[in-house]
C-alpha cells in the first residue's frame, strides 16, 4: 500500500501561507496546553463555498466521478436546508462563505519518513508520536492535520492481519466498492444540516475495514488537529466490522488558540455486521475559547452506529472537555436481534462553554439492549446539557435500556440540564432512566482537606471519582490522558 | 503542644463554645465528655478548620503556631487529625489512592520525600496487619458502602498511616457494637506514644474503659466545667450529667 | 393552506369574541384571538406538542357554546360524592347551572361565585388574571380560552381562614346536536395563611363530542395551604384541554392529586412557580389511557426562591391503542439555593399497540441544590405476579390487582379518607381489566 498524496497538485488553486507568532500563542496558552500553532507552510482553497468549491475539493483528491456527484447531490440538498435553531445553544450565525474548506501542509509527505519535522514535532507535543519506533505501544495512528491525513503508522502489521486502515481519501481511490457500499448508509447525506455540509465538502478522515472473523491486533487511533486559520474541519470517518470482527478505535482532537470560532462538522459512521464489535472512544479537546468566551471550536458532529447484524455491539465512549460549543449525539441503531448499544460520556464545561450532548438508542431488533451512562460537570458560566432519546419500536420484543445521568455543578453561575426522551411502543420492553444533579458536597471537600489534600486536588479527585464509571471504559493510555484533561480544564474553577 | 484559650465559636449565628480553655501536652490522652449539645463536636470541627464555624474570641496555639489561621490541609500537614463522627462517602475514589494522595500531600507540605505507589503499598500492608483490616476494604471507594464499624475502623486506619501528632476522635464509639468498639480501641492504643496526643470526644464512659485517658474534662454549655482524672468519668457514669449542675461553680479549666 | 382555511381555526374565528363592555377585557380577548388566528394550532415540531398531534382536531369545526345548556336534564348522581357535602359550582357544557350548584351557607372567609357574576359586579380585581396575553408557540388553547371564556369560577379564601369543608367545582359534558366548544376560566386565590381543599370533577355522559378548555390561575399567598384534587373522567368522546398555573408564596404548601381517566384527547398543563422562600409543592398523578385515548400531561415546576421543595410522583398505564404522554420538567432558577426537587414517573405498557412517551427534565442554574428524577416504562413485576399466583390468585386477577396497586400508590398520601376512597373506586372502575 503506497500512500500517494495529491496535495502537491494544488499549485495555484490556492496559496494561503500562514505564519503565526507561535510565541504569542504560547504565552496566551496557559492552561490549554494544545493551544500552540505549528509554523508550517500551508496551502488551501480560499474561503468560499459553491458547487465549484465542491468540485475543486473532489478534483484535488483525484476522486472518481461517482464521488464528485455524491458530493454535489449533498451540496444541492444542503442549500435547501435551514440552519437548525437550538433551544439551549447560543451560537453566533455562521458565514459559510468565510470558511476555507481545504487546507493542507504545502509539502506533502509520500510516506511517514517524509513527514515534515515540524509536523512530527506537533504530534510529539500532543503526545502522539508518529515514528513507529517511538509510537504508542500497540496503537496504530492516523494523524489528520487540517484537511488531510499526514500519516498512518503500523500499516504493514495491519495489512498482514487483513485490516484496512487508511485515510478516507485513499480509501475512495483504493477501495471504491467498499466505500460506495457503506458511505452514507448510516448517516445519509441529507440527515441534518451539518451532515449534509460534511457530505459535500469533507476533506479527509479515517477509513477502517475489518474483514470477517478478524480481531484487529491493535488499537486504532486518529488524531485530529486544526491548525490553519479560518479553516473548517469536515472529517469523515467510516468503520466497517464484518461478521465476527472486533475493533477498538480511538480519536483525539486538538486545535490552536484563536480568537475566532472555528467550525468542526464531522460525520462518523459505524457498521457492525453479525457478531461484530466496535468500540469507539473519543477524547475531545478542541480549543474551548478563553475565559471570556472568545474563540473556540464549534464542534457539531454527527456520529451514528448501525448494529446491522444479530449479536453485534457498538459502544461509544467520549470524554468531552474542549470546544466552545459541542453538539453531538453518538447514536446506535439496534437493528440486529440481541444487538447491544452503549454510550459512556463525560462532558466537562468551564468558562463560557456550551455542551449539548447525549445519545440516541433506537431499538428495532428483538432482545436488544442499551446502556447509557452520562456524567456532566459544569463550572464557570458554562451550560452542560444531556439530551438523549431511547426509542423502542413496536417489534423490539424484550428490549432493555438503562440510563443514568449525573450532573455536578461547580459554582453558582453555571447550568446543568437533563433532557431524556423515552418513546416506548413495545409492552415487553423495560426502559429505565435515573438522573441526579448536585454540587461537590462540602463534607467531601472538607474530609479530603482535613486529610491534608489541597482544595484543587480534592476537587479533581472527587470529579475523577464521579467520572470513574466512564473512565473505566477507556483504553489505559486514554484514561490517564482524560483524567489529566479534566484537571487542566478545571483550573481556576474552585474558589 | 495544644493550648486553647478562652475559645468562643458560633455556628449559624448561635454561640456554641463560650470560653473553652484546655492545654494538651505531648503524649497525653484527654477525654472530653459532655451531654448532647454541649459543643463536643463543635470543638473537633473548629480545631480541624471546618467552614461554618466562626471563632469569635480566644485562641488556639499548636506547637507555637496559630492553628486557627491555617487551612484545613495545612493543619493536617502539621499533624492534626480528626476522626470523623460521620465519615463521608466519596464515590469512585479508591480508598488506597485517596490515602496515598493525602499521605504524599502532607509529606510534600512538610518538605519530605513522597512515597511511590510500591513503597506506599508496603506501608499500607504493614498497617493493615496491625489494624486487622481486610485489604478488600482498600480496594473500595472511600467509605462507600462501608458499614458503620468499617467506617470507624477506616478512620483509625487512616490515622495509623498518616501518623498525626494530635488526634481528635469525635464520638468514635457512636454506633459501634462491643466487638467493633474493642477493635477500634485496640487500634488507637497501638498508636499511643510519648509524642502523640489524643483528644477523645465521647458521650459515654464506655469507650474510656478501653482507651484509658490521663485526664477527663466535662464540657457543658460551651465550657469545661470540671476536670479530673479517669475516675471523673466513672462518677459521671454513676450520677449522670445532671449531677454536675448541682456540683457547684464551673471549675477552672486547667488540665 | 393558510391557517384560516383550517376548519378548526376558521370555525373559531367566525365568531367574534364576546363583548363584556369592559375595555381592557375586550381588548385582551381581541388580541388573544388575533394571536391564535395568526399562529393556528401548533404542530408536533413545537416541542410542547411533540407527542400530541392536532391534525385530526384541526379538521373539525365547533359551534361556540350550547344554547340549551341551561335546560338540559342532568342527574346529580353523576357527580355525587357521598359524605362530602359542601359548596359546589356546577357547569354543564360550559354554562353555569345555579339549580345544580350549592352556594348556600358558605363558610366564613370563603367567597365563591361564577366569573360572569364577578365581572358584572367588579371586574377590576380580575384584571391581572384576565388581561393576560398568551404568547408562547404552544399556547393556542390558552389564547382561545382567553378570547372566548365568559364564565368560570372566582374563588377567594380570606387570610387565615381555614375552610373545613371541601369546595367542589363540577364540569359536566353532555351530548348536544352539534359538536360544540366551551371555555371556562377559573381564578382562585388563597390569602395569607388560608387553608382550602378543592375538588375539581370532570364528568361526562353520552357521546359528547365536544371541545372544552379550562384555564385556572391558583395563587397561594404566604403560608397558605391547598389540597387540590383533579378527577378528570370526561365523556369518552370529549376533547379537553385544561391548564392549571399555580403560584406559591413563602412557606405556602400545595398538595395536588390528579386522576386523568376520561376523554378522547386530553391535554393537561400543570405549571407551578415556587416564588416564595420555603414554598413546597407535592404533586401526585395517574393517567390511564385505554382504547384510542390520548392523554398528555405536561408538568412544569419552577423553583424561583430559596429553600423550595417539590416532590412529584406520577404513574401511567396505557392499554389498547392508547397513548400516554408525560413531561415532568423541573427548573431551578439562578439563586434558588436550597432547592430540593424530586420527580418520579413510572409507566406500565399493557398492549402491543399502545405507546408511552415520557420526558423528565432537569434544568438547573443554582448549585446548592438536590435534584433527581427517574422514569421507567415496563411491565408488572414478574416476581410479584408469581407470588400472587403461587397463593392461588389467577393470572388475570393478579394482573388487575397489581395494576390497581401500581396506580393507587399516588393516592396514599391523600389525607381525606372519604375522598381517597372515592378516587380509588373511580380509578378501579376505569382501570383496564
């Protein structure tokens, strides 16, 4: 498998060269440690969105005609859709003509060995070494920088096992029949406003295919990084696990500090065939904006899994600490009999962050099970909502759901909200929801302090305990990172 | 070591301590007895720095420093330990992890080297043996799902690990059956040393059969009204707190 | 299609709002009707109506009011509550019936009369309540009610008066020649420290294909105590949209028991604002839709003061092709420290064609708060069923028994034993077997 990149073809289509004052950014970036800007020459499309933009993206990526058409169809549909108006989110209106829909490092690597050292350094700083020698033990990484994948590690080992793990651009060229079969089959291009936009302009993302009976020999992971200014990131991820296949996939996200809001509108589709299992973990740490609510990423994401086969299982785990606005509901369609859907979430908001996240569990098959554990932590002037739907269709004999939503408030000016929807049409179903809201108790805090633990440490310890049920679901390396992220994100929340 | 002078303290605007004085020297065990509402628990909470307890007059000097000026964690680092009457549950926080964090935070504050998890585990195992606590307790979350007796034993176990200089036991006997009471008392007695002082706050004399005090003080209406040796506890047991009322003027509160 | 072409809206707008001769009232009626005409009936995209579609209703036309209501023959047995004598106001198809009512011997401190009389005598005290403009997208029926209601109940309890007999408000629906619509407006106020037990009954006879709307403002001044029972057993063909807006002052306490049993399409909005420190609200309710019934309860409790408490227990049982909808929203406003809010909604789904949609909500903006909610949809406890059968009780009977027990739990803390027994037997009759 060669990794031919087409970015050099850009030539004169766009020529935005960005050089940022990294020192200034560093100085500003006190608690958001991923807030640095990489000084790298980028190239991309100028801001603006039209059919021509869509064609250009498709051309840059040397896509086949069917893909171009697919995008155009999505784009035309998007034009007919109104931008959604959410009850609980305050969001500045987006100017979709002011965004650049494609940005890439100017010098395109042919393989990992050719990756620009500045880029490698970026990922080292983020704790994601891309050199296979130094790589995270047993984790294969695909790194997406702005609009393109800059490298995928452990390709050979994976290929030996029959696992396909590459960038989406590459998959469209190399495995068109698989992509055509599954792309948009879980999240149709017209599903919602942002999914339609993504379908039209998505630039890259990861593609994973685990053939029948294969257990993926290592954790797969993608690191997303927005670097360039005025750039939206529209990645598209597709994971297909054939009959009896197992895979665990992790994604991490960071972006530099910038004063304007950046848009991230991703689409993730998971397909699990009979007896297949997909575990999808996210640690989302996009730039959240500063303590006055200036800047930050708008993270508007459609994630959905389809338990298409009997006895399949899809499990979402997410730790959301970043973004100015998070809007995502990783969902599972429980189509196959006895299929299982899980959602484990920690969402922490501070300062002026807004998170509206949750899940949808759609029970269609018989004896399907779903479990939802959501932990929300609000601090500063932030607002944190759980919004979830558990739907049991008429034929979903014996369906079971258990939902637990707990919210923790830190401070007097934040909000914690719970909006669960339960729609049940089958009399043999059992659906249960429980939710609590409270603050860190003075008794707990005093107990820790009277044993010699300082207030900030005591708070992180109690918050960590509050989130334990979810952290347990994360792979070890991520659990450690998630815990640190919470600590950093809570800085200054107390007192 | 500890010198409380004319301590006045209010809770929710109501004066509870009304001029309490007490001196504790290294190695001494002082029992504070008194009827409900006398201010026994308030004393423990004031000494350990709980919010909501307002000191309106008086002073507390601990090894020459103004104890009341210190944050709760600083008091802990200085060697003050409160065994709670009602230890709180902290879901999801592992008991061992909690204790190691506390242990190292205290050591760090004192400028001592911290123990890594292996060294700490070794220490915990030794102490567990002495305290007759099953290590299963250490894998659970702090106090979560513990029985009343387990919670109290866990408090004494924490004390054994943290090795404070001044331990305040706040009604440690409440809610314990006789076996648990014996176990807890043995734990405490094992920790008695010439450097370590104890303030044992209790309503009943029963505990003092097992933890034999050097001094007994009677706290009533926010002041120490009577002080004596361990025989005072027996007198109280015999006559009840009402006996004190007829017993004349509040005594000078010097131990 | 423009809104005025919708039969329901057209038939409503065809009748000009009644004139009262009171300037501010007529203006409020006109504006509310105009607001209704502009927006029409909400569709399911309006969050408050997500689970209650009004398509079928929108295609029906209604005649405003029943000209023969005053002379219709009504059997008082239909609403009798043996053992609970006291003042009562009776309305038939939305029209006050003095002959069926009992306003003799009102206890001291209780003022009770029809709204029409109160307006004729002195409208000014009602201005605050009746001059309101309803503006929310989901408020169509409140707008309609505000525009069209010419009667209702005005009830006032003087400060510190403790009324020791229950006061009853009875709403009877009977079949008429045409489909008719009626609207009633109740204004209820308990002075400081006042106490009252209020029983609202909806009863129906025959196939009364009618639309009734009822809007009630219930104000509890500081320290007032209210026990409020709503026993809704309207005609099987009726559409009923009722709304209670409670406001609780400092240390005021309200205990509500709601039975939603009758009607074809029933919507109940129950809103409570806890505006005084230390106010306490307890709500208990059960909805039992069977056949093709659709019963939608929207409970919204807003904690807006210090140390306020709310506790809500609701049960639902859906059978046949029925649909039960419940929303239980709790809001704790910024600064409402010391709030304690609990809500629980358990549901039984008895048929493969029935549906339950439930949505508990917490919206919390203060941190010194204890808030919790829970909701379940499921079946009877298999172990309990087995236990009963192992003692010789046949399956069907065991089910009925357990279903009844499941619903009756909401009546447990109703202090008045006579009322409790009456409601329990009403419930037993209406439960699916």
